[in-house]
C-alpha cells in the first residue's frame, strides 16, 4: 500500500510538472508574439515564428549541445499545440495582455524557474558534469528570450542591468547541492524554483544588479 502511494505521488508530480512545462511553453509563445508586434507589427507567420523561437529556443539549444535527440518539441506534439494556442491568444487578447505585462512578468519568472530545474535534471540524467548541468539549466530558461530579443532588434535582457540568468544559475546550483545531500526530489524542485522566483522578484522590486564589468571613466 505504501509503495502504491509512493508511486502514485511520484507519478502525479511528474504529470503536474509536464502540464506546467507545456503551459510555460505557451506563455513564452505569448510573450514572443507580443514582443514581435511591439517592434514590427508582423503578419501571422512572423509573429508565430518569433513565438515559436521564444518558446522552444532554450530547450532546443540545450538538447543540441547535449546531443539529445529527437528534440523535445519534435518528440511531443503537445508542445507545438501549446505554441499555436499561445500565439492565437496573443492576437485575440492583445489589448488585454498588453495591460497585464506585470502579470506576465510573474508568468515569465515562474517559467524560467521551472525550465531551469527541468533543464538541469535532463543534463544530469545524461551523465553530464554538475557544473555543466547547471549551465544547461540556465540555457533552457533564458536562451529562447535571448534569441527573441536578437530577432526583434532588442538588447537581450541578460545584457541589461537585471538579475535574470544569474538567478537561474543560483537556483540550478542549489538544486544540485540539495540533490547531492539526498534531498527528496519534489521538495528540492520546489525549493530551487521558489529561490529563483524570489531572487528575480526582489531584484526587480529593489532594482538590484550585479557590479559593472568595466566602470565608467569618471568612476575610475
């Protein structure tokens, strides 16, 4: 009975994670389509392309670097469906969604937290070095947004004075550390994800940033 309950809890957790990953893909597609419209007011194909790249760019780059084939979205059509739905919603509810940018900041933050841990786990499952696994987790979370910003002629957010990729990297390192000491997987997932979310929200509210790489001339 206890074994059945344990297996059921683990299965439910995996299903929940899968659902959240699909939903996160849809939200990233929405953010990509909105970003595309802000810059160029493209046609449906252009907006869909940017939404698609935003949603699957990070995970695809991770899988290519890890040599993991087929890519997640190639192997599971539901991720493509989520992207299509996201782009359609971005068009139908454009005016409403633009007014809810703060809400989508939260969705984006939750999304990068989740994809960081998922990406880190996948790299670890393939026997990759823990440090590289943390980098793969970060890539999963942020590279879709980087590609989106490049295509829409924006400075990628990781180059701006915001704690973004750093929060993902910290969360990935904490996840790997807790996993090393034997922390239960679901508890570990929750702790690391909440840490990324917390760092990101506090950094934005308090306008926190890392030190500049090179100081201005008047500061030297």
